[in-house]
C-alpha cells in the first residue's frame, strides 16, 4: 500500500523506476492474492501516466501478467489491470504489443 501511495507523485515515480522497483511490482501481478494483484496493477497504472515510464514498464515484462489478470474472477483485479493497460496503450508501440499479446479479446 505504501508503494501504491508513493507512486502518485512524479518524483517518486521516477525513483521507483530508477531504483529497480518494477520487477518487484510486476512479480506481485503473478501472485495468487487478489489484493496484491490490485495494488500492483494500480502502481503500474500510476507509474504509466508518464510517457517515458510507459515504455520501461512494458520493457520490464508487465504485459503478460497484466493481460492474464483480465481473466481473473475478481472484478477489482480486472478493472485495475485494464486501467494499467489503458495507460500503457497511450504509446503507439505499446498499443500494438497489447493487441499482439492477446489483450483485445479480454478487454
């Protein structure tokens, strides 16, 4: 929850990414705990409002687990994964990758 709150400011956003926080956040997307999945998806949604961050988040491997969360039985998980994907899709290259990796059918 702390990282989720910290991800709301531009300075903290840069620090989270520069200090190597993305792999840990992306790993939380793969847990079997919906609450942690929601927090991780919200963190990525918050971080992805910056165009530079959008590319880095995708490069770190966030798309497969985010797309997988669209299949969750938990509506909060689905909604927050979709929100992160929405922000990531602002980048044209990411948009193509999101479609190529099969998200469209689940959205």
